[in-house]
C-alpha cells in the first residue's frame, strides 16, 4: 500500500475549493477535448509535484511509455474522455473553453496555485512546478514517492525552480 503524505488532504481541499469556485460561474463544457490536446490548441498543463503524486496515485492506469514522451496531449484522455477525472490536477479543474468564463479562470487558478504552494511551504516540501509530461518522463513518476518534508529528488537541486534530471 502506498504511504499517503500528510499534505495530500490539504491539496484535495484546494481542489474542492476550486471546484466550488468554478461551479459558481457555471461554465459550459462543449466536450471538445481542447483542454487535453495541448499542442493542437496552444497550451501547456503545468502542475506541481504534489499534484503529480495525487494524479498518478489516483489514475486508473499508468500512461504507456510512448505517451510519456509525447507532450502533445494528456495521456489520460482516451476516446475524448478523462480517465483520471477524480484525481485531475488544478489546471484541469479550472480550464474551460467557455468565453464567458475567460475572465474568472486566471484568478481562480492563481489563488489555487498559491494555496498549493503554501501547503508545500507549511510541510517543508520543496516546490516543483512543471508541465505534466516532465513528471511522467524518465522514471520520474516512480520517484514521486515524495518525502514528508525537507528533502528532494536526488537528481534535482533544492530550489523553487524545477530542473529536469540529466540522465
């Protein structure tokens, strides 16, 4: 059984907060899949390492090796559906194509990131924030068994800037 980090419930509470914020605006989802086809629609899904841990722990499957190298879209979208909906990160919860929601989206996202960063600080967990695929590549997913506090992945410096392992 996977050890659950002390910060997990706090991050999930931020997700719940974000879901309520988004819901209050009632944005429309056209089920276009734009949110998951990153390169095609010119956006990148950035997540924190804590969100990556929650996503990979909660996803119904680990993405195939070939999809880990392909940053054109989310490997958890299959046949136009999100297969990791319950564990999806903040960016997925807040992004909607609805033009009527465009003004509200950045504020909710910024506040959510700020809250997750504060959780990392409170628990002494080094902050790493990068595109989704950086957490799936090169065995990094296996290393997301993050410590409770203070240490970091051995291939990365202890800093607020995410650096990819060189190997």
